[in-house]
């Protein structure tokens, strides 16, 4: 997580200094519709692990780097109300949650993914430069999909179980948008997200595994098209 925060701070500082040296600052965006394409990478923590029907689990890998992408559609209000509201859908892939029940010689390799649908509300610090800082809050739903390969270590037989868990999710963002052209912006932001929890469902041995709270710290990059 520290690495991504340092990258974000360095990016913001460099772009701020560059923007301050410009001789022809642009006005902040006005009222209107926008569409954004977003990618992100960061650190995901599936939370406190609990189980039913197993002995004590050994955590081989839980907190893990993850990445993903998605899109947003939003509306920016006028300067009298420097807010923006948007609908955003993001998909997070490949959070590895690897566990082992050593007493019963069973291994669990969980590929945990997550899809979020957020309604976001942001406040923009508009100014006459080419960059616009913002803070935002996000509220919506997360569907966390747990795909588990259960391995019997005595005979190396593998069974696969997939289960979805849907819960309320929320997040907060701090970032800045940079005006590239009359219609195109580049954005970068740090986001903390609470994504609910995950549940493997009942596996071949009758056991199940859960994790909560599933949290994430991400660096988001976006290209935003303004209409």
C-alpha cells in the first residue's frame, strides 16, 4: 500500500509543479455530461478468515496485490455548485486467498474477484489552472465471487467450487483531474474501498470458509471524455 501512496503523491506533486509553470492556464470544466474509462491497481485484504467444518487453517496467502478496470458515466454541475455525480462499475480480478487445513491434509486456493456498482458524489476544487483536485464518496453494492480449488493432499484430487456473495459496499477517493484537450481529461486518485465479505459456500468436504471485511487500497487512473 505504501508503494502506491508514494506513486500517487509523486505524480500529484510533479503535475502540480508542471501546471504551476504553465503560462496559459485553462478554465475548469463547466456543467455537462462525461464518460470515463478507468483502470486501477493496489492492495486487497480479504479480512478476518473464519471457517466451518475444518481444523485451524494456516494462511499461506491472503492480503494480495490486485488490479482491474471499468467505466463511469457522470454529470458535472455548474460552478455555483462545484459537484459531480456519477455511476461507476469496476471489476477486480485475482485476489489469491490460499489456505491449508494441515490437520486434515486439505489445501484451498481461492481466486477471489469482485464487481462493484457505485453511485459517487464528488466535490471539485475548481480554479483557473489546468488541474482540478477533488474528493468523493461512493456507495453501492459489491458482488464477490469466490472460486476455490480444494485439494485433498493425500491423493491430490481437486474439486472446484464457485460462490457469489453480495453486500453493501462503500469507498472514498482523493485525486486530481488534468485537462489534456477541450474534451479529454486524465485523472489519478487514491481510493479506499470496503467491499463487504466473501463466502466460499459449501465445498466437497462439507466445509465452508468466510472472510470479512474485504477492503482495498487502490491507485486509479482514468481517461475522461467530456460532452
